[in-house]
C-alpha cells in the first residue's frame, strides 16, 4: 500500500495529472487529508518545511511508514516481531486519541486556510 502511495506521488510530481479531493468537490470544505499529495510532492523535492506546511499529518505518516518499514526488514532478516508490536502499540487508547486529535487539528487548519485565508 505504501508503494502505491509512492507511485502516486511520482506520477503527480512528474505529470500534469492530479486527482481532486472528492470531499472538497462535494462539500466545498477541505478534508483532513487535503494537501497530503502536495506535501509528498514537496518532500520528493526535498522541501520538508513546505511539506509540513501543506499538511501537518505528513510527519506522523512518514514516521509511521518508516517505523513499519524498518520493523518489516528486521522481522524478515532477524526474526524479530516488531511489526506485531507496532500494531499492538497502534491499538492503545492513547495512540488512537493522539491520532484523532492530530486529524481534527489538521482538519481545523485546512478549513481555516481555505475559508479564512482563501488558500486551497
């Protein structure tokens, strides 16, 4: 799944093709994930500050993806059970609460930027 996201960023960054946010098209307000594609395109150009400014969810997604990648590699080569441990960690109430707070914060920032500042 992560590889499909990387492929989508490569296609979006190198072609004029772009997929619009369906949530925004229907409700005229951005979703919590609006700006993530642009964030990953900026990161592919090594503009990490711009990537975070596009959507604050960029950081936890990259850190989480990297953690699962490293865990999968260690599981494969050394037989550690890190991916299972990461999945159990993600099921904890405080991790779910933190994720919900980050999602709502991102959504609030996206709505503010769109409705008040006029930045889409």
